[in-house]
C-alpha cells in the first residue's frame, strides 16, 4: 500500500468521529432562525428584517490566547469554550447588539475526538448562556506545525442592532456615572504574565494551592475559572434604562478599554477603592512585585464590564444587575477632559 494521509499525520476517520461526537452539543444551541444541520458547507441563519426598521449587523472575532496552555497542562478542556464565546459576544453588546450566531475554529496537532468534543461542549455551553446559535465551525489537523496535544481555539460572532440604538461615544455625557460589573477571575487576558508569575517565578504547578490556606483552590482551578458571559444582562440593561456606553474590560484593562467608548472631550475618572480585587490578582502582584499601573494595564482586576448611565438611572441599573444574579458597584464618573482614563 502506498503513502496515505494518515501516514502524514492527518486522520480523516478521527475527523468524522469528532463531528459525530459534537453533533448533540451543537444542536443544543439552535435558535428558531437556524436552518439546516451540522455538516453543511456553511451555517444557515434566517435573518428576519421585518423585526427591525434599520438593522445593522455587528461582528467580532477573538481567541482564548495562552489560557489554552493552562487547559493543556491540566487536561481540562470543557470550560475554555465558554471563555471563547465570552470574548466575542461581550464585544458585540458594547455596540448595543444582540448576539445571533457563532462559529468556531479548532486547530490541533493531532485530532483526538474526545478532546475536540470537550472543546465544543464548552463552546456550546457558552452559546447557550449567551442565547446565540452555534451554526458552524472547522476542525483542522496540523501535524508538523503543531505538536501532539497542542491546540488553538478561535471564534467569530455576529449580532444585530437597530441603527438608532447603536451605542457610540456621542451618547456619553459629562456627569454620567460608571457602573462596574464584577468579574471573579482573569477571564482570558493577561495569561502570558500570569503563567510566568505562577509557574516560572513562583515555581508552582497546576496542582499546587493557588495561595496559602486549606480551602484555597489549585493554581489550575483558579486560572481556569470560566469567563462570565455578560451579554444577557447587558441586553437587559439596554431594555430597562438609557445606557450611554458599555466597555468590555479585556486586554488593556480598564484604561485600555474604557477610553474606547468616551468622546475626545471627556475623561473617565475611576475610583479604585470602590471594589476589591479578587485574590488571584493580589497574589500575582505579590509574586512578581508588579507595579499597580502595570496590573491595571494588563488585567481587569475584578471588573468585567463598565456601563455608563445617567445618575438618575443608577438605581434601576443596579436592580437589573442584581435581578440577573450579577453584582456591581459605582466605580467612577465622566468629566470634561481629553479622552483619557484616570484613577483617583
């Protein structure tokens, strides 16, 4: 028998087995607008323009970065797909959009159907939490370019918003109040620094306690805390109050993201005493003697989203958050300025 694709490191049979394994997870996310089924050349979604007067489609793409290496080190892959969905759909809602559908891309060194199923299981869970449909994706086996056990996970989301409901910096006003929505972990940002501090500087393994104390989680547990998906509660806020801006606090932290949603003649003034950092951040800072300004530029420090509303809407907005199971705090205000973010 001559040379084969399998001999070159790519298993068509494993790919077929992986598709069979993920079908149930994918179908569990379907909305009524989804047409067809898994296995087509393209995902089909029936967009109903009659529901809108002037619909604008909004798209976003992202990955999970080096959080994937933590998943590999622990052998736990069933939650990182939640992070992937969060990174994409929580960008969409910053423009006021409702997430509609999602696609994923998984590349691996060697295709293991069980591994792929765990990854897609997490993506499907994230889509269910976000209320969007997983309508397509791709699996690619890359022997020679990626080692066995290595993988990358990328996503793409599409949402819709009425043109007159789009969130733009023009809506933000001097005197607006900034509400921070709490986040329990690192989400998917700053992992290159977090891994360096935990594994290289502190010399810990994924099984070691993240910090002292019998009840402390392991390093692996703490670094794999799934990202909260804020899209549903932001959508609820948009329906309930006049939201002026929403900033997703990812890479760049509060200063690198909040500045994207305010005008060039305004500043955001943030009071860091209004919330407490989750323990993981103070632990990382202590390990590496990381400067506080650097921490603020790299990590979200416990704030996953920042919402700007008029002072008269703060109480109603906080009621929406608590009713949806989220906690938040007033963390600052909008003042006149030059488009900067300042900490008191």
